[in-house]
C-alpha cells in the first residue's frame, strides 16, 4: 500500500489500498479497512478536504465495504467515484470531507 502526500496544487491525497499477494481474503480485507479508517481519520484531523482511495475493480467487495463504513461511521463525509480519466471506471472512491 502506498500513499502520496497532498500536493501544493491542492490535489487530494491518494491512498492505494492494494496489498501484496500472500494474504488470505479475510486478512486482506481487514488490513485494507484498517488502513482506510486510519487514513480517513488522519485526513479529517489534519483538515484535508478530499482523499482518494484506490481499491480496484475486482468483485466490488472492498468498494462496498468502504461505502458502508462511510454511510454508517462518517456522517461528515460524502463520497463518489473518483474521476474516471485518472483512476478508471469503478477503481477508486473520492471522499469529500465536509467542514
């Protein structure tokens, strides 16, 4: 998993939730969700306006989990698919942190 810092141009932080191979499906999902929560909590604490989570397309399990967590645990956040031109169709989620 890699993270890019927020650039001087005001671009959102980008967090890639992909893992190296070798984890069981359940362990991988647990690690990805923990990373998601940690990165989002950090973005909220530091006053970031947006953060992009790259989850890939796959079967949609991780994407659906992210959306469920956002809806139930983060009422101060809105979300949508990240720009297709940059991240592909359904491959990333943009989270907007409401101030």
